[in-house]
C-alpha cells in the first residue's frame, strides 16, 4: 500500500528566508510524486511532479524538489519565500497506472513579515 | 480550456437528507476522480472512472455513496441519508490516461455541511 508522511504540521519562516518542506513516501515500485499547494477554500494547484529522470525537478513559483530513492523522500524547497507563499502544501504519491493518488496530511506554511 | 468545475461550491443540508454534487472535467480528459478532504487532513481517494467505467472504489465509499459518469463526460456524486460525519470538502479531479505525465487537475471543490 502506498502512503505519504509529512512530518511537519506547521512551519513558520520569515519572508525572504529559505524553505524546505519534508515528505517521505512508501511505495513498492518507482513512484510518481507530486507537490500541491492549497490556499484557504480553494482546490489544489500542482507545483511540480517527478516521474523519472533527473531527480531534481523544477516547478512553478520558484519551487523545486529532490527525489532521493535511498531515503524515500521528496522534499520541497524554495530559496526565498514570499508572503504570498503562505498556504497549505501537500505531497502525494501516485500509482504508475495513473490511478489514485495518496496524499499526506499537509504542512501549513506561515510567512512572517 | 476552462478547467475542472464543480457545482455547487457550498451545500448545507440537514442530517438524513440526500445531496448530489456535479463535476465537469476538462473536456479531453478520460479519467475522473473523487476525493474527500476533512479539516486538517489531506484529500482521501473515494473513486475514479475511466470514461464511463468506475474502475476503483475506496472502502471509505459506504453504501450511502454512489458515483456515476454517464457517457464518460460529467460525473455526479450522491450521498444518501447524510450524516454529520459526511461534512467535508469533496474534490473532483481529471486526467488524461495516455499522457506522459498523468497529472490530475483539481476543481475548486464542493464544501458540504451537514447540520
């Protein structure tokens, strides 16, 4: 069975500081991995995805993530956060046959001015 | 391309009533997914369709829940005899089976409140 753990429920960073959100997954084969962002009352927007190839993937809004198979991790990073990045972030793992995705419980990001 | 749309955006109902939600996927997408999200949790998979065929249902989808996708276009999710525990955000997503990336595009969700 596939599962995702996001160890940090809530993270607070200062505007302009760097950010790293952690994600650990469990999946029997090569996973499809995703990061989504959700603003209050909104649906989910895809930030980036990993399927194969280069383990460092670039996404929208200046985000990147690195797939580390040995650590079963797919951490999200941003070198300098903006106040508009405050939101909830979800990591997800998908099946290779493009079926359902399994989501973590999310990390809420607060940005201090 | 107008994205995935869901209707209604909000629904308040009394316990025991039936409710139905609609999802319109991106027009060329052949897969459609339903998820449920409760406060403080990530989305939980409920069911998905490829065209009009329902390919998988979660154990979360009790007998009171039913989903359809007639003609492989829009989908409806019905909850019969609603309970307070059904209060949640119901998210719909679509994707194209056969694309290289299998991305799921999410709609804005329908927030259900059962009083």
